[in-house]
C-alpha cells in the first residue's frame, strides 16, 4: 500500500470531517429513517428513500476518509530544515518568465488541493515541475500551449 502525503492542516480537516459525519450526520440520518418508517408504506415513501440514499453516501464517505487517514503520511514542513528547495508542503512564489506575473502556491496532497486558494496538488504538472528545484532555478512546465518557464523566487516553510 502506498502512503498518501498530506499536510498537518489537511489531515486535521479530514479528521474533523470524519468526526462530524460520525457524531452529527450519521445519528441525524438514522433518526430521519426511523421517522420515515413510521409513515407506513416504504415503497412510495420519498423521505425514506432520500434518507437511505443519504445514509449510503455518508457511510461511503466515512469509509473513504478512514481509508485515506489510515494510509496517510503527514508531513510537517515547519520541522524540516529550510534549504530553499521546493518539497511537499512548502509554499513557493514563482514568476512567469514571459509575463512577469507572480503566483504563490502551497504544494499539498490531492485531497487538500484547491487552486482558488493557492493550494496545488503534489501530482499536478506545475508541482511536479517545481519539486526538487531551488530558489532562483527556472522550471519548465508543460502546458497545453507548450512549455512555460517559471523562475522560483522564494520557497517558504509555513
């Protein structure tokens, strides 16, 4: 089994979701099923079928989260000595060599990735092109429009 890399905050978010699903959502759904059963004929009972469907999604998500957490490898970048190298968990400021546009990304696990808030999946083409490079290096990233070069301005351990 391969380990799933994740940041400390990513692991915390998954654990919080798991606790919420088990302690709040699951009991609420069980109660909704019990109430729907009291209404009689289950074949034509929309509330019952909706609650059962929600129960299926919730139980599936619980299993998914438990599996991911059991396979997780939490990497706390703040305890790794700062070397100026781009590694999992670091925040990197890169500059597009053509447009001089500066962008800031944190390289995170797949479940944490959200490009809108600057969290880039470790498996994305940009992250794969940046990992292992150091401050001042130029990274060529393959895009649909060809290779785009980025200069690594700064690597932060936040």
